[in-house]
């Protein structure tokens, strides 16, 4: 192991939790992984999945196929049945792509969370279930974290490309980055649930961090525009800053973490079950090796 991973292993000896694996890369060096606990090669990244959905929207935005102020119901019009439309709150007409990226769509927190509820609870048509559910507030006036926002974004991406988001990301993102394998939990109609359920390895997860660390480049190859990357980080589209504004990251249930430490030119991906990912984030942020 390199010095970073060796030092991290020593840090983990002081902690009351274990992890599955951690992958790390500094600059354009080799991605190295420490496997602390035996586990499947691919793990559910839970809410880190949202950063991949956001990146899919960024790819469309770069190509002029979607705008942040577009209304979601306009994009999804063909998928909304007359019966569903008749039951919809008229305030759905206010909801934009950017509102979904920032969890301001009007629905209560935690809505459409397949990791907490049984997927069958939402019926066969997740879109109809969502659009006919009572809004909790006027879209755009508040923010409540919900997986549903990113399901709607996945559905919007499918309307813009003609294929489901997972199929779109293979040639546009996964293959160019050399992903080994990936699978995504889908709704009964075959659309990725968006807010969770992307199964990949840590060594592939960390590659997305490299793109946002390097202004849209992956080892010199342009994947996203620098403009999109800056906007996503500044506006916190599925990314958050630590309290010192030195590390930006996306966390997921049970301790998943994708984080970027710009001062160190480092990206790190943590896969775990029950780890204190904030403690890991602070250790990485303050690392002096």
C-alpha cells in the first residue's frame, strides 16, 4: 500500500468501526485500494448515486439537450397519463431541473426511498405515484432532501436521449472511465431509481471524484465542461462542502463517501457498512502525509 493508505490503516485501528474498502488517487497517479473487509466487488453506493445522475444531467447540459430552468412536467409530458394529470397539484408546473438538483421539488423529505420502503409500495408507475402525491410546499420555496428528485431527473434524461439513464451513461461515462461493471436498481418500468441503487466498485467510484477535482477532465480527457463542474460544485448539485470549505463530497447510507480534497489534489471513495464517514472525511481533509 502507498503511504496514504498505510497511514489510513493506522487511523482505522483507532476507530470503533470497520469499512469494506477505500480507494484513493492523488493527481493522475494510479488508483490504489485497501480492502479492509471481505465484500462483493460492487457495492450499493446509496445516495452517492445522485452524483452520477447529476453528472448525466451535466452531460446533457453540455450538449445543449437540457436547460436548468426547463420545467420537469414539460419534459415528461408524454409519460403523464390524462388520469395522472387530472390529479396533479397545479404547482408541479413550477418545478424546474435545477429545483430537482437542489431538492426543492415540493415533496416531503425522504420521499420514494427504496432503501427504507418496499419498492412495491409505490406501485408500478413511480412517476404517476409521485405526481399525484400531495405536495408539502410550493416548489422552489424550501428544500427537503428526497430521492424522488433524482428519479425525476433520471426520467427527464431518458426523455432527452431516448434511452434510460443507465444505458446512456455506459458510452458517455462508464466506458470512457474504464468501469469494470455497474448495475442499477430500477423501477418496474425499467428506469433507474436515481436517488440510490448504483452498484459499482470503489475504484470506479473514485474516478468520478477525479473529474470534479480536475475541472471536468479524466486523465486529460474532457468528460464534462469546466463550466458545468464549477456550477455543480458552487450550487451544490449532489455535492456538499465540509464546515471548513476544504473538502467537497457526497455521502450515502451506511457510510458511503465520495470526497475530493483539492488542497491535496486527492480523490477518495469509501465503501462501508456502518462506518462513520464524517470521521473519515475529516481525517482525509487534515491529512499531512
